[in-house]
C-alpha cells in the first residue's frame, strides 16, 4: 500500500472546535482507507543461500579460503574462523567479494551479496547469500546461451526461478546452511558475467514461477531432446508428477546433439564392474527396461560372477560414461566424452573389435523443457508462456509474494 501522509494544523485552544476538526479528520481518514487501492508492487525477492564448491566443482569443503574485498586480502583456515566465533560473515560489497582460492572458467570469481565462511568437520564451507533475482542473472546465462531467442531465455528464467524457489522451500542442504550449491546437482552458478539478454529475460519475468494448484512445481529442464521428453519415472518415481508429461519434440531434431554415436572400450566397462565387486570378466551389457518414452531405466551387466542390474537414468549414464572417448554428433562434430553418457536414449551393439557401440539421441536427462527446443519454438513465434505450456501439463505462471 502507498504510505499516507498526514497534515497537522495549529488550533486555537477551543475544545469544541478541536472536537469538530477531529471528527472531520477521522471521517477523511476512514474514507481514505476505504478508497485506497493496493499499489502494483514488484514480486517479492527472497534471498537464496548458495554453497560454493572448490575449483572444478570437486568438493563442498575447502581447507583454506582467501578472499579480497575493500582493498583487503585475507586468508582463513578452520582454526582462525573458530577463534572468531561460529562463522565469519563478510557483508555485501559495492564491487563484490573476490574469492582468490577458487578458479572458475571465467577466472577468479567475484560474488554479489554476502559471504559466510563456516567451519565443519570436513573443512570450511562458503555460503554466498544474495537476492534470488540477482542470483538468476548469473544462473540463466550459465544454463542457456545468452544468444538464444528472448522468449526462450524468459522461459529459462521462469524455470530457473521456480527450481530455485522449490529448493529454498525443501531445504535439502539445511545441514550445510544453504539452499543449493553452484554445481549441476542443482543449477550451474558459474560466476559468469551477467549478459544483457539474459538479464532482461530475468527482469521481464521478475518473480514469476510455475505452479500447479498454487504450489511451485519441479521445473526441470535439459539441453536437447531425443525427439520426445521424459517424466520423472526415469529416476524411479512410482508415478509421474502430474505436471510432467512425455511430449514429442521435433523442434530440435536438426540440432547437433539430437543424435550421436560413441564407442566404449570393453575393458573400461570391465573395470567398472570390477570396481563394483561384481566380477572380473564382463560377458554382456543389455537394456532390460525402458520408460514409456524409450529412455533406458534398467541395464543388465552379466559377468563371471553373475548378473548385475543397474537402475535409474543417472546411474546408467554414469556406468556407460564415455570418459576419454570421442563422441560424434549428428553434424559430424567430435567431442570428448565426460563423466556421463549424453542421455539415456540409446541402443547398444557389440562391435567386431569387441567394444560397445552406443548410438544415442538427445543430451541431458530429458525431463521437462528442452532448451534447444525452446529456442527453436521461440524462432517460430511462440512466446515463453506457450513454450512452458507445451513442456509442462496444467501449470500456471504465478508471482512470488
């Protein structure tokens, strides 16, 4: 509501006159209260607490932390922090707070908001507390290229805000005094410089989240579809969330990651079976169960010790991770593989040289919104609400606060 100003008048010492004036003033005030309309205000902007991991996002625990702000450079160890109390809190600085002991792709990171350094048994943790909207200006360009169409960026901003708000509510990292961390386990907060297009997308959707029946949903998103999207059943849910649906997605069918092929050395897979304690000689690897949309949800690895069943989309992609293998994308581009198979949409075939050939489609878990699909939809004239409505079922876009 708008603040109401009050005028004060000097009165002669006349009780009757004062009483009459007070009555008039009360009537005016009451009329004003009835006539005042709520001012259109911006959406509430809660704070979010982000756990900052070490260089290369390897660990949540730091053995030593060096920060720079306001012309000072300070190094903290666990013992030094404990001497100062339960934690060290550095308030927000005009030019941000640099953490010299961390390196990111963009170099030494500089953080908006405050920084807390907290000692734990395993080492020190760093928590960056800042306003949610400010956080999103860094997350959106980290998760989606700022060169994408504006309506796609706006859809991404709504998804990212919804996901973050859901994590704030669920408090999964409560014991670490945070809401999320800065890795792909939550949303990438890589300290990338805000990009104009992404920042505008955040601003133009300020406070907007995806809801079903008034409750925030899990607004999942991923890179590129396999021609269809998945539900959360690929992670072992007994029943798909009512707002998640498997939909055909032909919008990104010409994208490089829409199909790919990679060859995995058989010995590498044998080593992984051995690490699991499931034998030493691998005889076969087959998909034994798929989701309704075709994603592998169970894999059987048969060894000299017997059968080992690997379940859950993530665990399957991890077991078949193409580490140090070259993946050939649809357009012929070759990319070095990492710690996860690009997606769980694939077919397996043993090659003549005894290795395992994987022919797959899509990039990412496949649940929720395809980011490249959203970009192509925006190119065709869809606005961000239409994009979100396509990938999610029976949802509404509502404002926080």
